[in-house]
């Protein structure tokens, strides 16, 4: 009887040893496989790929030149919205690579009364919101959790946004748009770590509830300095182009306003500004001058006599003796200095005969930049050529 028991016990030990050996061999084989994908020395033109795909690891060796080709070789499908690190089309040059695949999946975004759905591989709320073109502020609170109703949400995950309240904040003279999750003005000050000084005032009171669009102001009584950014208006330079028709306009160089930081000495009493004096300023961005090209060419095809007639009718209704008392004389409204420079022998244009005045306007126009500078108003309104026809 004892021999039978002994033989049975011996048989059990043998079975146990065999099973243990098989388990150990399995572990060694698995470890050997892992080692082959992670630490083996690849042959020439081979690359060891260790793939991490949503919690599943896989190792393989490839001779392909890009990750896209290597994954296709292994029949591993990737979607256009999946994120793969490194890039699918990056050249494989190293001996081994750790590759991560982040699978795209639908995410339902609950943003107050607005629901949005996006298919994304991103895992953080900030990245998901950017993918969905949803603007987040630092004070907004986001949470990402499994959906409690996937059929209704149309997604297994839901991102919920708890929006901060927007308000206007005048902080010691500088007004800005601000956001808060606080319920009262006092809680908002604590949230933003603002400590009030003995001369500081706040309006409305700290117990006032925060509501959308409200204004909150903090000030300090007495003389103080504040610095604020102000625009420097750009200048415009106009270039007249006689080769382009009247009405042509082209912005050659767009103007850009500059910026300057201006420091003021401000006197506040009971939160109201009673005086302000600029004490310093510094340019922080130069303005860019705008350059505009305008056309000055008229398509005029009339005769010289017609040109003279239209010009004097525009200037004085054709009155050669015109003396309006404003320093301009004659049918074409010559200034005294321009008339004297023409050496006509007459003191002022209104004293000269009509033929002398006609000859004078022709000579003066031809020796200058033309009507566009000498008689710009009539040049444009009458559609005349810049220079006298045929002269």
C-alpha cells in the first residue's frame, strides 16, 4: 500500500516538473520574441519596430524605407485622422524605432447649449477643442469622461465645458476683457490673487454677484502713474502717375499703425480721475507709411482752343478781367509770383489781353508738372489733358 502511495506521489511530482518546465519555456520564448523586437541588432537595411497601438504592443522587423510602407507590409491599417509618431512618410534610417499610434475616435463636446461632435486622435481637452475649432479661455473648466448615453451622444467619450463668466475689468486704469468662475466680485479677487491696499477701492462692492458683461473697477486714490499702449497713426504718401487714368488708385504699400507706450501721471479722488498729465512715452513699434499711386492721365482728345476754353470757363467762367481779391488774377487765375515769372510785361494777369493770358497758361503748364499740380481742380473735373494739346 505504501509503495502504491509513493509511486502516485512520484508521478505527481514528475507532472508538476513537466508543467513548470513548459511554462518556463513559454516565458523564455515570449521574452526572446520581445527581445528580438526591442534589443536585437538589425541586419543591414533592417529596422526594428516596436509598435504601441492603443495599449497593444507589437514588434517586427522591416526593410521598408518608410513607416507607411512598413505598416502596410504588416497589414496594420491607419486612418487619415490617426496620429502616428514618428511621421508615416519620414525616412527610416535608425536601427530601431518606438512607434505610437493614437487612434481617432468620435468625441461629443457639450458646450452649454451648443453640442459639437469631432473625430480626433487627440487625448487632452485643449487639443480636442482646437481640433473642433472651439475657443477655450484659461478660466474655462473642461472634463473628459466616458459617455453615460453613447446612443444619444453618438460617441463613447464626452468633453464638457463649463464656461467662465465674461466681464469688463478696469484694473488700475487698464481696461480688459476678463473671465472668472467666481460667483461674486470678492471671490473673483481671491481667484485672481488680487490683494487690495488701504487706498484701493473696488466698484461694485465685493458682495455683488458676477454677471455676464458687467464692469468691475479697481482704483487707487491719489497721484499715481499709469502706462497704456496707444496707436501711432500711419502717414499716407500719394504718388501721382501720369501714365494711369484719373480714378486709378493702387495701394503700393499698406499702412500699418505703430504702437507707443505712454506714461501718465493721474490724480484720482474717490475713484474719479480729476487730472492727467503725460510724463513720458516710448515707441515700441514704428508705423509703416502707406504709399498710394493715383492716376492723373486724362483721355482728352479736344483741340487746343477747346482745352483753353474749358479751363478758363472752369476757373472764372471765361472772365479775363477776373480779380477775386484772393491773390489770383485773370481768366486762368494766375498768382502774382507765377505771372511775374513769365515776363509778359503786364503787372497782373487781369490787365493783359486775352491772347497774352492764353499764351501764358500754355507756357506755364508746359514748364511745370502740368495742370495736375497747377490747376488740379479743373484738371480733374473737366477731364482735361495734363499738358496743352499739340504744344
